[in-house]
């Protein structure tokens, strides 16, 4: 009982500390993505709070953190810009079109969950997963490089001189603390990310370092600060956005793209956390939770969101395994907005950059370098392709492209595996024993196996080691049968599975005469005396 209580207390402590760390890391991320989308920072922060809270409570993956993400923001910026062009510039219609799109996006995600489409994430090959992880690590790294710039006039320039050295030094100190703390036995249970942020923040404040802070970052982006009120129901969206066919046609493509990106990123992050924790999440439940969260955040004036791989890994590495950490992070984020903005704005950006750099190191699949010469070249190509497309375009394009390429490679390889072993019975009947899957990709190879002109009067095609997979295969079999019958020869099909027979009978009733309904023993035998096989 004592061990059980100590374990529960330890878990609760890990959940709370991880939640605090995640909340601090969420602030600049949410603000930055709001700027990318072309909306006020509070729109991003409200989204991080609402999406994070709802998915933490109702989501299918305890420990996963959701909020405003860059993958969605890069799509939203175009939506907001085009929405602003559709009315008076002073009306800021783009923002209301964004809210309406987020609501529709959420409805699509809920439907995906109810239709149990989340299971299709299992079709994503391991090479695509590795490419996704590596590409996302590179994206996170590149996004942090922007923190090494400052605003001068209308443009951003790289830090120089003492400012650069100080920034690099604080980032390195943060990383050193996070790396070294777990190596000290007495301090292993402390949340290294949170300790690193607190130490670097106190150092910068006490020594009055001239470094960028969360507050200066917001002001450089044109925001006024973190201070805000509780999110309120934004009914203006329904009055500003006309419910017409034109409006639906305008927002529907964006809603579909955002829903797809959100679900793909969330489900792949879910799979990644499953691997890290050796547990199993519920993809369909996560789809419903993500969709519901986006409907709510759209109604209350948030920019929408999905799972965040960086913050999720921070959370998991901090020891969080339950829902409490996500709830703590979301509630703390709201507290920051309402009461703690002046304190959070003093946190140096360098401390948060250091945390994210450690996330990059932990996220990148370094094992991919060790297996370069050990995996098929096609898998290596897919891995590199997905990584590159994630960096150049976005996650959805990268993953879909990777799955398509992997599927084509799989189809090609299976298309070349079909074989036909030929033999002649004592009565002169020629037998073709087909090996391998018969589907659209293997039809040409299948047809090349037969010599209709020179074959004897009686022919059998044995499908014991084959399988008819699709309509193209049915057509191929029908065409072969027709060729032999046109040549005046008799053909029979043997050892077809019951479902193959059903498909062929539906295709053409003539197959009742062609198919042999065998009751022959299978091509394996049950040993009556197992000892003679030892």
C-alpha cells in the first residue's frame, strides 16, 4: 500500500511539473503561430487553452498535448488574407471567415472519428513515420532560428556581437541543465525543463541581461501583450459571414485541408507517443475530441489546433503519462492570460529555445543514420522524401506523398512476384499452378504465362497459392477463359477460395461450368505421429 501511494504521489508530481513546463513552452509557440496566421496573439493563446483542455480530458491519448500549430497556421494565413479582401478592410472579415472555417473543420474531424477513419493511420509505413519525425524535428529547429533575429525597421536581422553571444550562452546553459540534471542521481526526479527555464530566467532578471523576452517578442510582432480576459462566445461570426453557397464554397477547401492536416499530425503524434510509452491510444476517440475542441474554439474566437509533437515529447519526457498534465498546462495558460502575464513576459526567449532544441535532439530519429545501409533503397528514398517534403511544404503533403510512393513500390514488388509452374498430367491436361497475388499490377505478367495457341485441348489453372484481389484480376481470368474457349479448348479453374468463386459467379454465370469445386485435401498434412518428424 505504501509503494502504491508513493507511486501515485510521484505520478501526480510528474504530471503537475510537466504541465507547468508545457504551459511555459506553449506561450511563445501559440503567439508565434498566431502571427504566422495573421491574427492577434490572444487568438492563438485562446486556441491553445481550449483545444489543449478539451483534448486532454476527452482525447484518445493521455499525455498528448494539443494547441495552435504551425502546420495549420501556414494554411490559415492565406484564408485570413483572402477573407479580408471580400469586404471592407476595416471589418476584418478574414478573422471571422477563419472562425467559421475552424468550426467546419471540427465538424469534419468529428465525422471522421464517428466513421472510425482513425484506424487508417495504421496504413502509414514505418519509413514514412521516421521521415515525418525527422522532418518535424528539422522544422522545429528551423523555426527556433528565427528567435536569433531582432526587428529593425520593417525587417528582421540576425543578432550580432554581445546580444548574439548572450543568446547563445543562455540557450547552451538551458540545454546543459536539461542534459546534466537527470545524470545526478539525487536530482533525477526533478523536472529538468522547468528547472532550466526557472534558473535561466532568474539569472537573466537578476543580472539584467539585455535579451529578448516573451513580452518583447509579442511587441515585436505587433501585439500588445498577453493580458486578456476569459474567452467569450463569438456570435459575430454568424452575422459577419453570410450563410450562402459562395461562402461555403470559399471555406470548404480550407476546412478540408485543415481537418486533414490536423488529423494526420494528431494521429501520427499519437502513434509516436504509443511507441515512447509502450501503450495504445484510441485514434477514433482522438478524432472526435480534436473535432469537438475545434468547434468550441471556433465558437469562442480561437484559431483551431491539433496535437503538438514538440510539447507532447516535453510532456512525456517529463514523466507525464495521464490526462492531468494536459489539464494543468491548459489551465495555467489561462491563468497566465488572466493574471500572470507580467511574470511570463519576463521569461527569456533563450530559455524556451534551449528547451525546444533539446526536443529536437530527442525527436530526431538518429537511428535512421545507422540503418541507411540496412534497409531497402525504396524505404530509404521514402524516408528522405517525407523528411524533405515536411520541411519544404507541410506534414499532410509529406505523409500522403510517402504513403502513395510506398503503396506504388509495394504494388510493383508484388506485381513481379507472380509465378506459374507448368506441368502435364498423364491424360495430357496441362496444369498452370499460379503463385502470388493476382491484382491490377500483376495482370500483364499473369497473361504472359499462358500459351493459348500451343497448349493442349485441356487446360487447368490452379490457384491454390494465389489470390484474386480486385476487379482487374476478375477481368484477367475472364479474358483467359474466353481466349481458350475461342480457340476451342477446355479450361477449368481449381482451388479458388469461396469468396473468389462468389466474385467470379457474380461477374459471369458461365464460371459455374468452368470452376471445379474441389474437396481435395490442402497442400499440407497433419502428422498422425509427430515423433517421426523430429
